[in-house]
């Protein structure tokens, strides 16, 4: 199991579009992936769970990954959560 603090850099935080992107990316892996903010822990494969975090720009989250592909997941999620997106097409700026 790996835990790593990450900062949400997207200008709209983890809004609906970004949450969908995160959940889609998480679903590609067999590892269990969770995001923790304060006392709320959500499954990163769930769009609704991610939205429930109401993570704003500059929010600090704890990324928790457990599984055989955890190192790859950690690297990809650090990139996703630490990237500022162009909301028009959800590509990194």
C-alpha cells in the first residue's frame, strides 16, 4: 500500500468533468484507489464519490493505492491531480 499527498491544481477543483476523468483513469487499474480529504474517504473509481469530496483548487488530498500496479497508479494520479486542465477539452495546459 502506498499513500501520497497530492494537491488539486485544476482551476475548478474536482468538478464533474475532472471527476469523470479521474474515475475513468482509476477504472483502468486493478489496484484499489482511494482519495481522502479530512475524514472523508472515497473510491477514486466512483465519479459521485469524487464529487462528494468537493475538492477545490489547492485542496490537499491523500491518495491511497493498494494493489499490484500501485506504482504505476501513483505516478499517473500525481500527474492527473497536479495538472491544470483546459476545461474546454480536458487536456493539460
